[in-house]
């Protein structure tokens, strides 16, 4: 059985890129707009690397924050 190919998604808006690579002139973006949004994020210095190694406590706090955000985004049960 052949493995199903992954469909790439735009790294800005997560829109799936239909078709083949020849149809993605802005890859890894879906459009010129998303390409410019990403460029703006670089200019605003939204993409950063940590200044140094993190402590275990900082990692735990980050995981807790991400989990809380994920739970907020999930549809309510019941």
C-alpha cells in the first residue's frame, strides 16, 4: 500500500496548497499577501531566539501556558 502524500500548508495562514509544486509560485506561502505578512513579522522582530538556555521551571511554565491556550480553543464538551 502506497503512503499518502502530505499536503503542504501555508506557514502563515495554514491554508492547504492544492496541486503540485509547479502551482506554488510563492512556496512556502499560499499567496503574495502571506509572503508579505511573514516579511512584516521579520521587520517587527516577531521571530526571535531565546537569549540563553532555559531553566526547567521556564520550560514547565511555557508548557502550562500552551496547554491552557489549547484548552481555551477546544470546543466545549457537554
